[in-house]
C-alpha cells in the first residue's frame, strides 16, 4: 500500500503505519517489534513514525485500540497517598467501564484476550512492560500481587458490566468502591485492611 | 422426536428431555420453566423427568452442561469453620480449573455468558437461586458481597487459566490460595483482611 508523496499528517500514511504495526506486533510480539521494522513495512522512515506517535507504546496503543493510556493508569496508581491506592484504582477502573466511550473497546479487548491466544500473549507482554514492570518497581510490590489486583478488577468488570449479576450491576458506585478498594489495597501494599478503618479515612 | 415405547433408562428419552429442557429454560428462564412443561414438550410424563434427574436444578445442570453441582459448592461454603470459608472456596474453585475434566466446560460457560446476553441472563437466575440465595440466607451475608467474592474468583480463573498472565499462571497453588483466601473471607464474613493473621491460623 506504499504510495509516493507521503507527508506527516497524511491519513493514508497513518493508516499504513498502523496496519504495519499490527502485522509487526502480531508476528514479533511487543518486545520483538521495532519502530524501524514498522516504518520499513509501511514504506516510511522511522522518524515519521516517531513524529506521528512518539513511542512504540503509543504505536501499539493506536494500532491495537488499547482503550486507555497505560501511562495514565500508572500515574493514577503512583500519584497520591499510598494508603489510598486501592481506592484510586477501583474508582478509575469503574470509571473506564461506566464511560460509554471506553467501555466498548474494553469489552472488545476482554473478548479477544479470552478467546484468542495470540492476542492474549501480545497484550500480556504489553501490559507487563507498560504497567506491571513500572508499578512493581516503583512500589516494590511483587508482580504476583499486581496480577491478583488486576484479576479482581477484571472480574469486577465482568460481573458488573458484562454479565450484570444483581445486585452488583445496580449497586451504587461508591458502595462498590468502598467494598473493593480494601482488596486492591491489600494486594498492592501487602498490609491487612480493615474496611472499618478504610471508611473512617474517607 | 417423540417415540413410542419409552422407558426410564432409554437414552433417546433422556436426550429428548434434555433438548426440551434447553428449549423451555431458554424460552421461560430458570424460574419460569417447570418440570411439567419440559416433560410435556419431550412427550413424557413429569414422573419420568423426576426419575431421571430428581429436581429442576439437576435437569438444568444436565441440559446446560453446568460444570459442577451447585449443591456441592454450597456445601463447601457452609460445611466447616466459618473463619476458613475463604480458604475452602479459593481451593475448591482453583481445583475446578486445574481439573482438566471440569476446566473445559467452565471455559465454555465463561465464554458463552460473556458473549451471549440470553445465556448470561439464564445463568444469573440459576446461580442466584441455586447458590447465592442459599448461601446468603445461611450465612446472613448480603448478596452484593457474594457477588464480589464471585467476581474475584472469576477474575482469578481468567488471569491464571485463560489469559495466563505471569507469574500468576505458574504460581504455586498454595501461594495463590494464601493470597486470595483472605479476600474471599473478607467479602463473605465482612471482617478485615489481615494476611498475617490468616497465615498464623494455618
């Protein structure tokens, strides 16, 4: 699909880069793929890919339709008092699913990673590098605990928004946050959490 | 498909009852369907359905390929010390997914309830009546907390067995039980989560 006369801002060029990125990530994995390789396949130079997207992470996000910016997720986890990490994460994650703009791509992603092993492998690698590694290093939390915090949030999304089990589906967001935040807090900080204490802090 | 000369033990009859049950549950929901209606559609009498299956719950389980007996799940939750409910449930649930015989139907069920609204609605009603109602009543636990315990276990299954995120996928079962049990315990008993106390009790 290479065409002559491409310039930054040309939407055909952008689409060609995204198509090349999907191929390259799919063939080589997240770590194996390079901006240089993506650019070569798209018939543009690497500087143009950098110009459009800024980073491999951003190319991946655009090409694979990642619903949220991992940097924002990491920022939310790390910015603010450590004893409120669980509450911040629970609230942000519920927000993604309540927002109709991010909910559909989250649902599409959930369905593809639970039904397609290749997509699952690709996203595992991406989330591992873009989120888990950074948070694990910054907080000194074992990755197994980060995994488990993620399982609680994925399960919560399925129960509340996908299957819609009652009364969870209709429960007030604040009530859900209050119940789930101590669990995320427990996984991420390794400390025992008493929901009574948690309420008192709010 | 009704045939003359059906007797209990005739596998055609059993198949006809199961096919009728799938139709009836799908059309009327779990509570709306009746053994009488299923028998009528299969061209047998209700006593024969009782003879084959024993209860509407068992007909549902056989017809919709429910991977485990809800009675057994309820029994595991309720039989034994209350302060070890989380550990019992976490261990039982991980066992279902580790056992190759129950894993495949669990995965099939997970995929169908996350992709098909009608199947999701049917199973919500079934699990609500066969599990949540009984446990909620027996333990005096709000159903929202039971919902949340279930979301943790569903998310755990997805993370460990479906997506297979590392290191959760390869982690030792006892380590996973030790980390997750306090969360299930917290949801089901409403007490604070302290992993140190939990470890000391083992």
